[in-house]
């Protein structure tokens, strides 16, 4: 679904892919976020040399609102609740400023912990 706004000059459409890209970039800019967890499809896209800006982001857009789920990998040793809160604030501000949508939810799912440069270990129960 797309966000569609109508005014006297015409219609403005903002796709969910655009909102996903904005949210993904805003989340990865937060200190303590090692990356996004995109599953197999995201990994294959990166292996082929295409950076998927919406990796690890699920978005639902209604007429004037957005619901966002972010799937993150955090750096080892960070305070996860603090990083998650900072991600929520960063994503909410970026999406609202750039699209005019009201972000109703920015849910953070920590999928793993980045331990070393070449290795991501999944942490169960997080």
C-alpha cells in the first residue's frame, strides 16, 4: 500500500519501500546498531552487490500513519534498551520529517549480537 495525499495540485504517493529505506538508514545511524537482520533474501542481495536499504524493516502505511518493525543486530556490550529507544526516536523523527506520516509504532526486535568483525552470533531469548 502507498501513502496518498491529495491537494489542489495533484496527488502525492509515498511507497512503503521509501518509508522502509528511510527507517533502515535512520536505524543504522544509531550508535550500538551493528546492522539490520534481513534474513536470507537480504543476504543474497548484498552478496550480489546490491545494498538493500529496506533490509530488516517491515512497514505498513495507511493514509496518514505508519507502523514500522525493525529487526536489528546490536554491538556486544551496549545497553540494549537504550539502543532500542534511540532507534525508535531516530526512525520516528526521520520518517515523520521526510514523509509527513505520523509514526504510530516503531517496534524494535533485537535478532542478534555482533561479537567479532567476521561473525554474528544469534542470542536466543532476546
